[in-house]
C-alpha cells in the first residue's frame, strides 16, 4: 500500500465543496392563512405564532450516519398580493447543529459552495416558499458525530423583503432535538 495515497475512509464526506443552488418549493398557503382585518399582509414568517407558516422535523432519533431533515417556510397570506425576497448572495437557508453542551458541530454553509449569486424570489398571493434542510449526523468536516442529543436549527436568511433591508434573524427559524444513536 502506498502511504502517500489516501484511503477511501480517510477523506471526510464534506472534503469537496459541491456547488449548491437553493431550490425552495412553491406551495399553496394553508386555507387558514388570510389577510388580517387591518389590511396588513406582508410575508408571514415561521415563529410569528401564525397559522400561515408550517415547520416540520424528521424523527426524534436516528442512527449515526443517518439523515435528519426539517423544513420551514415563508408565506404571503391570501389577499396579501405578492412579496419579493432579496438575497445578496446564493445562500437562502442555514442549518446549524449543536451538541448537548451548546458547541457547534455542523454548519451547512461550511459544507457547500453557493453557486448562485445575488438574486430575488417572488412569493405570490396565498403562496409559501418552503425550504428543507438536512444533516447527515456528521461534524462540518464530514466525520461522524458520537451518539448523543443534538439541537438542529433551520433558519431562513433573506437580506430584504419587499425592498426593505432585514435585520439578523428576521427570516425566522425553527429548531428541534434529535438523539443520534
């Protein structure tokens, strides 16, 4: 065996930074998502205690090497017209995983190269854009994490909404716990 040639198991899973283009799903907003009586109808974000947005997470436990996923969305209520989300770069969502001690173990944006540059997304009246984030139970460098409890946070990151600049965290986020066995 050549000692200078890496073995198949020596290379981390995320060693090669793949080109990644965001591709949220365009879905109908829930029927309960209606324009408010005051007439205000901007985008509604997950975490805003509204029936418009939906978040989901995968199983509460997974075997090491398995995949965990969650999804969250941004919606425009029926009667709200449309809204334009602006992005200064290719990244639209982030997945962060921390261990039981609160230490960062995985950051999605460190594992890919966002191929798309500045761009916009239009959300129509009574529509949602839904993103799904995944974690393959590895550290950012691609090696498997040990068994334990982890917190997974999926966040949305528009830089502007309807031409108005957003502040940090304004896109919304959802989190859940998962036990890796």
